C-alpha cells in the first residue's frame, strides 16, 4: 500500500501511473478518443505519446518499427472527401503545437491516413492518401517544416477494429514518430 502521507511515495506512484498511461497511449491500447469523436487530444498528450525512446548511457535505444511511438487522432473530413471539416482545426492546432515542442522538434513524423472497410481497396487507399496529404499540408502551412513530415495512405489495410470494418473508429489519422532527422 502506498502511503499518501509520504510525498516521495505519492510522487513516485503518480509518475508510475503517468508512465503507464504514456506507454498505453503510445502502443494504442487505450482508446484515445474515449470522450467521443469531438474530443480534442491536448498537445501535451500528443507530445507524451510521441516521445522518442530514451537514451541509455549515451546509446539511443530504438524500438522495433511496430513499437514506435504513435497516436491515432480523429481528424474530421467532409464525407467521401479529403476536405477538412471546420472541427478539425482544434485538433490540428494541438498536433502542430506538439510537433513543434522542444522535445519533438528534431524528429520526423509519418502522417498516415486510414479509412473504414466501405468502398473498394483502391479507392480507399487513394482517399486515405489525400487525407494524409491534407493534414500534412495544414501542418506545413502552419509552421511545421515540410522535411519533417511524410504522408502515407493505408486505406483499409490496417483497420483499428478489424472485426467491424465499417466502424467509424477505423477512419483516423495516425501520427508516428520516425526518429531524428538524418
């Protein structure tokens, strides 16, 4: 049992809980959009989820590609379009702030578009690419260096909810930390 009267134990417990949350967010095991589609993830939450791996005694420990720091965001688009809805601006401002933060300013990022399972594979791949490019363009137009961002469209290849291919949770934009610029 952790004593609440001992500030050191209490601080350590809070740090461990925060670290578990950050790891869970980074590997996608916590529903990022638990509050609903209109929930805006803060720049601090995004920054924590995208933190590069720590250096151990001067050696940078690189995670396996599938374990890289990433976060899924709900960026609303017009139906069947790559045009950003007006509600997208609040989330994109938070994303821009996180990517330009001191701790992430040297890193490169993949902006990956995903669709649900409706429509043909070819169409979904093209739509997801256009959506990823729209997010990338917004970020570049608002102060994120273009060389730090790579857009990719996956269509419905990597469903967040494979058992429910038409679930709206599959329509998302994934931001993945690719590490420092070469």
